[in-house]
């Protein structure tokens, strides 16, 4: 079996590991939910590169359905053209499998605390994790081919995040 097929076969197990690992991290989201409900946070912006920029689209739509202003903006687009959207009342959800994507790291440098950051990453020791107020760490393991395990774990993590933020 090729490496890609092996990694696809591993997806159910790593999703279970991710969900189990996130159980202990869900309490950290209570404050974000409270801040959204009270109006201290006005919007949520999801951002990532490549697959990490497409994964949050269902989460963004779900938040909008719940009356929460939300955007999904690719990181280089946010960095170069839409940075004024990031204000102190924005929860910035940055998504990066490695937590080291050039655009994500640059975005963190440019923002320098302008808005709170919630990280979704597969590497708890990454620059993204180190620069974030809350980190949701996936348990996708390493990947040698296309980021299939990380993508499905990102979708699961985003679903749990939205559920927590909306009180579902």
C-alpha cells in the first residue's frame, strides 16, 4: 500500500485521538464563548494557508448562522489586504498543521498582540502555538504525503470549536 493510502487508513484513529486530546482543552473555550456573547469580541476571523484556508469555511458559515460575524480569509490575503479587519474585538483563529507557515508567522509578527489568537495546529511547540492565547492541538501525527490526516483532524477540531463557541 502506498504512503498516501496508509495515511488515509489512519484517519479514523487520528480523529479519535484528536477528539480525545481536545476534551481536556475544551474548557479553555468557555471564556471565548462568554466574550462573544457579551460583545467584548465582535467577530471571528479564521485564517490559514492551502488546505488550512479551506477547512474553516463550514465553521465560518455555522458561526454566521448563529448570529456571529465571521470570516474565512487566506493568510496572505489577510496579511496584505485585509489587516484592518483585525481589531482588539476580533478572535483570530489561525490554522497551520506545522504552526510554522511563513505567512502565519509573518502575520503574528505584524499583529503583535493586536487581537487575541486561538491556534489550531498539529505541533504544540510551534511558533504559532507559542504566540497564541489558546492552542487546540491536533493528534494527526506525521504525514509523508498530502495532508490528509491533518485536514480531517482540522475539520473535527473546527467542529468542536464552533460547538463550544455557540454553546451547542
